C-alpha cells in the first residue's frame, strides 16, 4: 500500500538558513551556557545578532554571561560604536529530571513569547562526565549521566519540536568522540553519548520531511573546565572507594581496588592535557549546522576525533581495544 506524502511536508530544501537581521530577529535555545563550549556558543551567536535563550542552573551564571556579552558587544565602524543587535536571555533550566525540564521549558516559552522571535534552533550542549570504574557506578550515577547527557536533551527537544517544525529550524546535539571509543571509567558517559548519536540519526530521518535539519557535533578533547573537574572527582571517588575496600577487605577479591585502571585514566588525561583544541572550533561547527544552506549531519572537532572515528571504521573494535590497552600500559609505566 502506498502512502502519499502530506502537503505540509517540505523536506530540507525548505529549511531555514542564514543569519538574523534587525527586521528578522531569530531565537536559539542553548543549554549549559555557564562555562566551556555552551558559553562560547551563546556569546558567539548573540554577537551575530541572535536572541539567545541561555540555559543555566544558577542566576549568577546567567548574570555573568549577560555582563560578558554586553562588555564585548561593541565594535567601531567609521568612528561610531556598532552593536550586534543580539541579546542573551538567561533562563534557569536544569536537565536533571522531567519535572525540572518542564519548569524550565515554561520559562523558555514565556521568554520566547515576550521577545516575539521565532525559535529557529536548539543546541543540546549541557553535559557532565561522571568517570568511574563500571563496577562502582550506582544506579543513581547512571541516572545522572543519562538525564544530563541524553534524556534531558530528548525531553527538551520533544517540547521544542512544534516550534522548530513551524520555523523549519535546526537541532544541534553535542555528542562526543567517546561515543565511538570507550576508555576505562567512561562507561556511563560513553553510553549516554552513543545514545545521543543513535537518537539523532533517528530524528534526522523523521524530521527531514518537515525541513528540520538535525546535526551531531562530536568533539575530541576541547579545552574547558569540564575534563579537569571530572578527573578530580574520579580520583577523589577512587581514593574513597579504595579506603572503604581496604577497611572491609573481601577475601579472594584483592584486585577490586582498580588502582591500575584509574591511574591509566589519569595518565591518559596528563597525556592529552596539552592536546585539546579551543572552544572556538566547536562553535564554528555549531554555527555551520545552524546557518548553512547545506548543513552536515555529523561534525567531528579536532584531529583526535577524526583519527579515532576513522580508526574505528577501518580497524574495527577488537584491534582498537587492544591498541588502547597497549597505549594505557605505556602511559602508566
Ligand atoms: N570538553 C571536552 O573535551 C568535550 C569533548 C567532547 C564533548 N564534550 C561535550 O560538550 C558539552 C559541553 O562540555 P564542556 O566541556 O563545555 O563542559 P563544562 O564546561 O563542564 O560545561 C558543562 C555545562 O553543562 C551544564 N550542566 C551540567 N549538568 C547540567 C544539568 N543537569 N542541567 C543543565 N545544565 C547542566 C553545566 O552547568 P553548571 O555550571 O551549572 O554545572 C555547564 O554549563 C558536553 O555535552 C560535553 O559532554 C566536551
């Protein structure tokens, strides 16, 4: 039986592209804008004239973002100060649960109505890596990772889709190269980012007929406060567990302290510490995904991300796992 494509379907040829103008203000919602990549995306888009609804978890972070934007949003042209016309409107938006997302979405909607600018983009950026040996990850750790990195984006997107469909807007999900390659202690983070990739693939084909483009940006190591914080938290947790295990030593399971594993991850961070690229590289890809008439479905950021994705495809998982183990052994010598 053949189905007709309904008239309202427009496919990507009709998708919106281009930047906002004073006559055509456009709104973009970005999550996790207090620091790092999200902050870079919010500031750059506002400097390009977008009305950025900036998701934060603390009022002070929103105020700091607005302050930084106003401070830098002025350039000189022929002796006069020129401003971008963009703005940053912070909203409290915590992706921790369905309830906090519903509350946050009400605030986003109220802002959008007050501003009278169509929502033409959603950038699901917020994320957090709880690095732990898989055996030590509690159900609550898994829930935190999945809500922050994946389910929060799923639920927020579900709420935003009617507006994105109406505007033929764009959806940009920040994944990670960790979706392809899972080092020790990355179980929950990699699983959540792999889920982002799979969900984005499904959405891409489902939303194509509505002229809504979906892209995943998969960065390698980017210089932000996130990785160092995750490492410190992992080491603290490891020492705490180590102590607990030694106090309640389980006969016959002397290896449960996982010192080698945690140390090799620490060594991997030390090795990569100088290799990350700046936030600007991710921002460039997000801009392309939001504005280009021919957006890509996948953007890798950094040589490490390209190399790992290519290696995964060419060498296959068993060879890569073996190589990763040798690499970690050498690093932790
Ligand atoms: N840096 C890298 O090397 C790298 C590589 C690949 C992918 N990524 C991805 O890029 C994205 C941004 O990472 P980043 O490096 O910029 O990290 P970051 O500096 O730590 O920023 C993370 C942002 O997410 C927010 N956030 C955390 N939990 C949240 C929650 N429950 N609800 C709402 N917001 C929440 C944080 O807000 P608070 O300040 O309130 O905690 C912060 O604004 C993440 O998705 C990350 O997985 C990063």
